[in-house]
C-alpha cells in the first residue's frame, strides 16, 4: 500500500531548504519526512520540473456509462424498486455488480433512499375537483381568507400521542423504569374534539364526549349540529365579525341532508370544499402545533388530558394562526404544481 502523499506546501519547503544548501538528512529531520522521500522529491523536480502529484489510477469502475444510465433509468421509471431488483435486472443483461456499487452510482447522481411520506389517495375525480378549486381561489385576496372560520375534528391520545422520545442512559439500562415511556394496549384512551380557528386566533376546543348523551366520542350528524349551533356564531363573532364563511371537509356527518338543512336555516355561508384535501386546510397544521405543545405533558387521565389540551390550543398565538391562513396561496399553488395530487402540506 502506498503511503500518504505529501502536500504541495511541504514539497515547496523541501525545495526551499535545498536551495539554502541544507543536507537531505537535516531537511528530512526539519520537516518530519523520510530521507528517501526528500531525495525522490528533489530528483523529480530536477528531471521534470514538476511537484504536483500524479493521478493515481485506482480500481477500474465496474460499470460503464451505459450501465450507469440504465441504473438511473430503472429508478426514474420505478422509484420504489429495490437495489436487489436493480442488481437482478443488470444480471439479465450480463452486468454483475454488487449492491454497494449500485448505491454508489445512485448517490453520485444525488439519489438517496428515504422513508415514504403517507398521503391520502386522491382519485382522478377528486384530482380534477382539487385543481379547479385551486385555480378558482388562487387569486383571492387575503381578506377573503381572513373571513373564513376553519373547522375540523381531532383525536388526542392519552398515551403514545407524542411519537418517539429520546433519553440519556448508559448501555444496559434500556429497561430501567426511569428510561422507558408508558404504553397501554389500544392507546390507553383518547379524546375526540371539534375545533375551530380563524386568522385572528384559535376558537373553541369542544370534546365530543361532553356533548353526547352516553358520554361516548362517537359523533353523528345530530351531535355535530349541536356543536355547530352552540359554537359557530360565538366564535365567528369574536374572531371574524358578522360576515363569515364556515369551512369543513366532506365527512358524511358534514354533508348529511339534516346538516345541509341546518346550515340553510341558519343562513350561514359554507365553503364548497374539495374531498381528500386535508393538505389545503390550515387547521391541520394548527393541530400539529397543538400536539407539539402537548409534548412533555404527562396527564394521568382523560380529564387532565382535556385540561392540558385546552391550554395548549389556547396558547397558539394570533401570529401563528395568521401565518397558517396566509399560506393558502402557497397551498393552492402547490396543488396546481402537483396537478391535483397530494402536496407537501
């Protein structure tokens, strides 16, 4: 194995000391290199006048330019293909390379393996509806979005609601009780809640089991209408004013005949919302903020969970809700760019 090459500055120092009539032994001792190395550098300078390192040939590439293009073509055509499948495909055309080689070729072309993002399946019909909605509302002024009361439901788990957590510990203490998080079968209980927000801030966070007669978290059209009747008008008056538009998704209880008649009787304006479009609803990101704020909280029961959830929801600032609502133009543009498919939001 060849030794590490000297830097250009060290080689120049050797030449400089030699011009000062320093002996090779002294030059080697001063610079901390071998005497033969000094001699070879001086000899190369005398014969060629060059000090730069010659390019090492290294190990020949196992793939040709055509093979590299074939690997990229397979990934572009089928992004979910595995390295093993690519290897088998190359073997069919007489190219035998390792999985590591295939990975290096993909890395050189700036391809990396990532965990897939889970997005709602958007049907062709709903793709078209999403695209039409985005184009129709793209140029709406900010005041239009400020007059919307955004609504949706959220499920908050008592346990395992905060995802993975990290802990400082020593090796072999993984199962020490103070190094573990508690988990309960079937989630250990949860609460379902209805919430609303506007650009001016968050509104009510209503727990379904506080409304239902049997204290369950199952919400039907009747329960939904009871929540709307009690909370839409007060929240809209406080956050928006007299003129407002209610936004909600196309859940069956939202689109039930009785619900439509209810809205018609109230004379409230309801936004026509495209199906499978949670990425367009800024309240979804407000819910993410809510769950982020719940991290580190340790409620022992559902009642404590409700208390900390309300506190977390109310702690979301007006600047945060304003920023979420003002992102609507970017969300709509993303839908247009994706041709109706699910976006990054």
